[in-house]
């Protein structure tokens, strides 16, 4: 009898949080925007797992990206009722996005090889023969 998989299992893509960085860079490559716009853009983009991002986690990622000089931010004090932080991609962020393109292309190739090697599901009788039962 197959084991029931947990909702947050790596095999279901729940631990692909590192893909948030290239997804953010792609969103910012279209132009600067504030955090809530980024959350909405990523949730609607299909680039990240799930349809509800953790905004606090996203802001932590943006902070790390800013510390790494991949993005910059500034406060918009006039555009809304309350101040908002506006994010933009930097030259280093563009270079990082190009590196992500190469890396993701390589991942895609490796994933293709893995997918090609995953066998079709075998019957219980075949499993019993292979396991020595």
C-alpha cells in the first residue's frame, strides 16, 4: 500500500523557495514596484508554488537581495495614504538574472533526464517478484 504523502513534501514542490529570487528579479525587470504589487504579481504569475505567498518571507527575501545589491529600495511618501517601499532591480540584479537563466536551463536539462528515467508504475505482482517475495 503506498505511503500517503505529506502536504508539504519536497516531491510536491513545497521546498522550491529559492525560485522566489529569480521570480522577483523577473517581476522587477518590468519596472520598479512596491511590495504588495510584487506579492500579487508572483501569486498570479505561476512562477512560484502555491497561490498565497507569505508576505513576511517575501520581504525578508527582498531585504537579503538588497543587502546583496541585487535590488534597491526607496520610500514613496507621496503616492499613497501611507508610505510604501518601492523596489527596483540593479545592474548586479540583471547579471544575477542572467546567471539564473543559465542555471535554470541546466536544471531543466537535468530534470528532463530524471523524468525520462522514472519508470511506469508496476503492478503489485511485479513488485513482489523484484523484492524477492
